[in-house]
């Protein structure tokens, strides 16, 4: 249909390219996962199987798109960071967001049965997505710190909430008990009433998941005698670590490199 009389409609497509030179963060979030998690009997407050599935899908996004250099996930959300100088799809927001979302979602469906083998998929998981530009390195660091602080706050609240509900309180009563409580009070409540030491909960629940590429030895083939041939590969790796503190960024300086 090149040069047809219809072609003028193409001009209605607006330029949505993201600001040059800025960090690009794409955050995706599950649609209606409060219901989705109930429908599929997720363990509350944290179903490890579902979190592992999210982490696996994020690794696949890094495998598929070399320009994604870092990802951070918690609950039903993941943030993907693209380098300042990326030219992926001409930095067009709709292209980048839609590809990351569909890559993630397709993997979520394809890998569901491997992570929740006893739970048939009963509805269609969907994820929304948005792209945000951050001009300063400090903006990006603050963005990631914001998400990890959110993980901690939510996890602490949800751990208390579900402990109260599982002990027989109604959700309304549990909410009322927790209203206005500070961090220290929540930790005391968990320890004194339920014998839960918050510090001993899994790091994945408390800190969320960071995905970066790390040098890893992998078996590429076997010799005739059956011994493995190992090669170093840069593979997406999931860490459950503190990304607010400076040490993480000192350990992996390439993450913030231009
Ligand atoms: P929206 O469509 O606006 O995002 P939502 O119901 O998905 O609505 P969120 O704020 O994204 O709301 O919250 C995600 C919900 O999914 C929370 O209620 C959380 O408890 C639940 N959830 C996500 N992952 C898990 C998990 N691994 N284990 C247990 N519950 C989970
Ligand atoms: P891009 O990522 O830029 O979209 P592309 O390879 O997908 O690259 P398109 O212009 O979208 O390029 O073209 C779609 C291609 O897929 C064409 O080559 C088309 O022949 C092929 N294709 C799509 N659907 C079918 C189909 N049902 N049967 C055979 N070929 C198909
Ligand atoms: Mg939401
Ligand atoms: Mg959601
Ligand atoms: Mg969410
Ligand atoms: Mg195409
Ligand atoms: Mg096409």
C-alpha cells in the first residue's frame, strides 16, 4: 500500500521517543493481582513459588533484551532499567514498554506450570507497563531505593496483617490493630504474639529481587570421557540484597556506567 491515498494516516502516529541521555525505567505491575493471587491460592503474605516465577520472567527479559542492565522486583511488579545511551527501538516508549510487557507476560504463562505445578491457570495474567525517564544518576538510585523501601514497608505490614488474620482476627480488626504502629512496634508484635523474628524471614521477602548479569561458569559441552567443558558466561542472576546502601553499587560499578 506504499504511496496509496490512505498513507496520510501514518502522520497521526505521534513521536513518543524518550528523552535522550536519561535513564529509562520501565515498571510493570500485575493487573488485579489481589484477586489473581486469591483465585490461585497464593500463600499469604508471600507465596515463594509466585515470586520465583516473577524472578524467572525477569531473567528472561534480560536474556532477550541486552539493553536492560538491571531489574528490581517485588510482589506483582518489576522495574527494568535501560542505560542512558540506549538506542533500543529509537527510544520509542510504546515499542519498549509493549515489548518488555509482552516478553514478561508470555514467559509468565509459559513457565507457570513449572513453578506452580499443582495449580491450573484459571484466568489470564496481565501486566500494565509505563516508562519513566530519570536525568540524574541520583534519581535512578533514589527510584530503586524507593521501590526497595516499599518492599520492606509492605512486607512488614503484610506479615503482621496475615499473622493477625491467621490467628482469628477479621481483616478489619487486624487493620485496626496495626493502624499508626511504627516499625519497632510491628517487630515486637510479631515476636511477642507470634514468635516471628522479622530479621529471620527470607531475604527474598524482605529485600525483593535484583537481577543483574554476572560472570557464571556454565557447561557448554561434554568431553568424550563425560567430563564437562566449562566456559565463563555473563548470565542474568537473581540476588536478594540491599540496593539502598552504597556497597552494592561499589561492587557492581558497571551498572551505573554511562
Ligand atoms: P492493580 O491492578 O491496580 O495493580 P492489584 O490488585 O494488582 O491491582 P497491587 O497493589 O499491585 O494491586 O497489589 C498486588 C497484590 O498481589 C497484593 O495484594 C499482593 O498481596 C498480591 N501478591 C502479589 N504477589 C504475591 C505473592 N507472591 N504472594 C502473595 N500475594 C501476592
Ligand atoms: P518487526 O519486529 O520490525 O515488526 P517483523 O519481521 O515482525 O519485524 P513485519 O513488518 O511486522 O516485520 O512483518 C511480519 C512478518 O511476519 C512478515 O514477513 C510476514 O510475512 C510474516 N508473517 C506474519 N504473519 C504471518 C502468517 N500468518 N503467515 C506467514 N507469514 C506471516
Ligand atoms: Mg497498581
Ligand atoms: Mg498489581
Ligand atoms: Mg503491585
Ligand atoms: Mg512485526
Ligand atoms: Mg507487522
